[in-house]
C-alpha cells in the first residue's frame, strides 16, 4: 500500500473530528490528498503594511500583514453568539481582530501594550478595518523566525474549516506530513523523462510547493506538478487513441459513387470553402484507413459543418451503409431534416426523421424501414438511442453539439452495429487549442475556420437598459424593412434570486409596445409543449410573426435567413460562448444583421470584459480563448455544468499551453515505445495514469 494513502486522521493534530470535516469541506481524506491540496496563491510575508494605508480598493480580498500594539480587548455576547475582539493600533490607524471560536484558548494570550504581527484577510465595515480569525504572533517571535523566503501559500478552505482549524491549521498539518513522509514519496517519473524535460524530483516539488525556498524554486515545483497532471491525462487520452486505432477495425468507404457525384455536381448549393474541403479530405482519409474514425469537427456558427456532415453520410450510403445524425433538441433535429431534404433534392436518397413526438404509426413505419435497409439517412434526437431503433447496417454516425450528450448516450449509438461505425462529433462552440488537446486529444480534429463567401459580418452593440426607447425605434425600422427579430431572455419566469429580465414579462412588454395586429409576436421556450413550440417556430419561419421572444432554446439549429436582429436581454448573464452562439442565429441571409446586447448599468469587471469582446470581434475562436481565460475550463461551453469539465488541481489551460504540448509529446513517444507500460522503468507510471482513468470529464471519446 502506498503510504500516501494513509488516513489523514492519524496525522498529529487532526483526529477523527477534523478528518471528517476535511473530507466533507474540501475532499481531503488521505495524506496524499492533503499533499496535493496546493496553495492557490502566495503572499509575501516580508511586506508589512501601515494600517492607515489600507482600504477596500487596495486590499481586494487578499491576505496581508500589519503590525500594531494591543490597545484593548473585550468579549461580547454569550454562548454561540460570543465574540472576542482585540483592538490594535500603529502610528497611522487602528484595527480590530475578531474571533468567534476558540476564545478560551486565546483570550489570555494578548498583553496590553505589546506589539504583534498580524496576518490575515482584511475586511471593512463602515470604513472600519478588521481581521477575522487572523494569524497573530508577538513581533519579537516573528522577527526571529528564520524564513528561507518571504512566500507563504494560501490554501482554499471554507468558513467551517477555518473556524475549526484556525489560521495556521492547514500549514501545520501539511508541515507535519512533509516532515514525516518526505522519504516515503515515490517518484513514478523515469529518470530519463525527468532529465529530458527538466523535472525536479517529486518529493522536492511537493516540499517546495508548500514551503517555497525561493521564487525560482517555486516555479520549478509548479512546472513539475503541472507536467505530472497533464502527462497523466495524456497517458489516458493517448492510450485510448492507440487502442482505437489498433484494435478497432473500421468500415472501408472505398467507393465514391452515384449519390456523391450527383449531389456534388448538381445539388451543392454553394462552392465549398477551402476549410470545408480540407475537413472532407480528412474524413475521406479516415474512412479508407481500415481503422474506425473518431473525429471532432469544430467550426464557427454558420461555417458550413452540416454540408460536410451530409457529404460524409452520402459517402457511407454510396458504400452500402446507413448513416444517422443525432441532435440535442427537436428544433435542431427537424431543422437538419428540412435542410438535408432540401439540399439532396431528387437524387434518390431515402431520408427520415425520428423524434420523441413522432406519431406511433409513423414511428412503426420508420423502424421497419430502417431494419429493412429502406432508409439511407436517419435524422433524430435522443429517440435514436432507444433499444427498439435498429439499423440494417449503420456505418456512419454524426453527433451534433456533442457536449450536450452524456458518454453513455453516445455509446448507445455506436453499439447499434457489430463493429462500431465511424463517428463524427460536431460542435459550433469553438474550442481553445489547449482545451482541445486536453479534452479531445484522443479524437482527430478538423476545424472549419472560414465562413461561406458573401456573408456580411454581424454588427454587435451594447446598450444599457436606459437606451431601451432607442432599441425599440431601431426594431421598428428593421421590421418596416421586412426583417424579423429575435429577443432572447435568460429566464422563463421571474426569479427571486436573480434580478434578470424574464421572458414572460418581456413578452407582455413587447406586445404592449408593438400592438397587434400591426406587429406579430410569438414565443418559444423549453417549458412549452412540443406542438406549441413547433407552431411558434413555424409562424416565425414562415414570416407570420415579426418577433420571436425566446430563451436560449434557440441557441443552436435555428436557421431563418430573414431574421436580421438578435436582441439579448440581461446579456451579462450569458457566457461568451453562449452569446456567440445566439448571435449566430442572425447573419444567415444577404442583409446586414445586428446583435444588441442589453444589460444593467452595474456590471462586474468580468461581465463588462465579455460584452466588450463581443462588440470587438465576430471570431469565435478568439472569443473561446478569452472565455477560457475569464472563466476557466469549468464552464467553457456556456451552459451550466454539474461539475467542472476537467478538474485540474494546479495546471491552467489558459496559461500552460506549452506544458500541455510537452505532456502530449511525452505521452505519445512513451506509449509508442511501451503501449502497456510494461517496461520496469514505466510500471510506476501506471499509478499516475490510474488517477485519471475514471474521469468522465476527460472521456469525450468512443467507449471501447
């Protein structure tokens, strides 16, 4: 057993109660968990501030140090409401030190007139400075302390944990572990890899990350631990890739037949861009390689991914196979069906659509035709993964907006043939390079980074709510020119917890401001019955309605060329990726299109940065990089996740691009030489790889 797996409760000063609290609050259960609970930032303990120079603006919630003499102390309240206050002052001002727990242990440890060094997080109430549960020591003790450098780590914690363990609690526990376990830390990295990539020993890295001896030593420790984390992920990703390319035989699409030629020569609605042609060549090469294809097709909104997917499915049909495309919503599925039927025309392809609202009789007919091989391309929603949906010979699967499906849902599709079909997953959410390498490294990636010719850039503006009359005037002008308008709200009903514009109130306001019958308004949101939603979309698509009031249900798949204005209410509520997706619903026709971002005047720094970025560029890939920097990898798709996309303890995908590339390079080279980690020097790496094998968050590939 690895000594680092020992229960944290056996460390001196922890015990049963604190161990349970550590597990519940921050997930630390073992000695190793504590060692890998890294400081999230460091403060310089050599710097001491004057009390009078501190204010809310220049402290920003960080940890700082002051020194002052005790001028008084007092205890207020009784029982659980009791608090202990120490008053201190220097020549420039005064402050309060406050404790709510452990009062009996500390109330007699402070002497009036004695000077102390105080370290903690400052807070202000009515401009009065205070520190809650700070770290305090007599100034003579602090000055005599031998510091190798002034850096001290700050750990993420919770209020309960801080109260129970005190200001020094985390440092004390980590220090005891390092003192007791330093010689028990096994370095799983082979010597040749450490030399090749300049990695310090693991024990030294763990010691330094918690107790830095110099800024340079800290950088070396961070590099080693970031490399380990990303290398462990890449070992899994590249192992899955190797298993897929060696073990999974793929269907061979060697023939370019009648359907492909008829479509390409007579039905293609516009010349393909260079990026589209490159993506088709990539897919063509995969489907004749003898290995199962597992490819990610990413492209900005309106870049023409659907045409690439359709041409690929036609290749499958030419080679005697069936194909299907699965979309996350009925609106998108039926949009795909209508687009595909219109594009292929009368070349002879048999196409059907299957969703949750398909009538029983029609469903039975589709299922029978599918098994009999009488349907070439099936378009649908989650209904496609039902057990009763069986194919005669499924050879090609397209999954649109793939991040909206779970791993098991996707796996059910490629289990519908004895051998897994070729897989093409598509996303209109541009993925930053480092995120793609980390999350999708086991997929081959094709990128469509060109828009079809003739598309006019969408003009994006940001209005505050005070400019609403100006907005209404602009909307009237657009409708007078025969255009249509989307208005998107973040909520369906008013929320007590979120003071954002909501669809129901917005719909009523629009109807009042645009009185019927001169202006026609319809609504669409996820809580509507499918038939009502479909009718609203039909009215808007046919031009019977001038304005569609909706939630982000229309984020993907709605293609109405005559809609030229997208108004996004409470735009600060949406992430960059989602704002960009919504903007992509306009700009699909020949007319100039506009996106209007409405917000309250009180914006956070991050919200303001997002809205400014939207106004500055239409480039989804640039926005994706900025989104990663602003919000991290946890919510990059713009939709709320139940957990982080990838749980990185120390690496930062927005900053560590070079380390991601090095880790990928190292993993590929190592697995090429020793695919199963069987060589003696590689066996310890199995432990590193095992840390990441069960993470759904990094498993966006085919389940082998």
